[in-house]
């Protein structure tokens, strides 16, 4: 199989054998693919091409081979590198981890690819207060595209419309159904008005609940291994706090 000039982003890269690099790429037409960049660790080979193969750099890549591990033959820029810093950079690494955990190799996801590219641009331009909303939009979009989403407009048990003032219990196998008021305060419970705000993508009205629901939906598909990006984010927050407090 030979693929030419496929739009792609690098999700992850690591050294492979003596002088090569193993790359996980997310492509527009073929989904996630694993490539070997041979000789990229050598300075004479890895110069311009090796420096180009960075996360958040829009690419056009060419590769060939059989099986799951293919050979990178060429790559070129498809646009400017997304300039991300601080919280926005950590958020972008989080998106990459989600794609690595949620998607399967060789499973085309063109709508998620487009949304991922748009989200990187949004992260560049987002204020810190808006980063969470940007991440929630991507999480819920990706889950719906992959078939992991739930109906946010109707009670999963009765089929009735979600109502303001009612309390709804999240069950992984079914979704949201009307709860007994005695379960109020449970982390699996959500107010009807919060659910409707999430359904309307108005995350500013239910920011904490949107994050909580997204994590509940994602957890079964992410596996037991903690996300590295979350640990990195917590460590960065700790360092910022220590600097501000003079510790």
C-alpha cells in the first residue's frame, strides 16, 4: 500500500531501534496509523524532516508498506505550527492522549480529524477561562462520532424529555434517567437544567457538571492507566502555585 500526501498530525513519537522514530499519526482519510521514520534520529537525516514531525504541526505525509507498521517516505508542512503555551499546550496534549486511547488504528474518522484541527486553533486563541469549554466541545463531539455518546434530551428509562428542576441519575449502560431526590449530591446525579445546558453546548451554565459527565462517559473507554497529560497539568499547577507563594 502506498499513500501520498495524506493530511495528518503527529499524536506521539518515540525512539525506535538504533536511529529510527516510531510515530503515531492521526490522518484525515485513514484514521490513526503507526509509521516508522527510518534514520530520523541521525542528524544528517533528521534535520528538516525530523524537526517537522512535531505534535500540532499540520502535515502532508507519504508512507507505504503492509500490515499495521508502515514506513514513512516523506512529509511536508501543511500550515503553520500551532503556537501553544501553558494551559493551552497541556490541553492539546490531552486531546492527543484521548485520540490515542479512543480511536483504533486504520479506522477512518474524518469528522473527528476536522474537529481536532479546529480545536487546536481554538486553543491558540482561547482565554484560560474558555479552555475548559473548548475541551468539553471536543470530548462530547468525539464521543458522539465514535458511538459512545448518550441522549441528553430524553430520559433513558421512560423516553420523556429531560425537565428543568428534576434530578437525573447517570448509569453507564443506559444513560440518564430520573432519580429519587434522596440521591441528590451523588456524583452520578445531574440536574435537568444542567443536562439541557450540556446538550445545547452551553457549558458556561454547567461547567463543573459538563466536566464530570464527560469523565464518566470517557472512563470506560480510556482504560485504567492514568492519562499522563492530567498528571503533567497537575504538576504545572503545583509549580505555578509554589512560585506565586514563594515556596
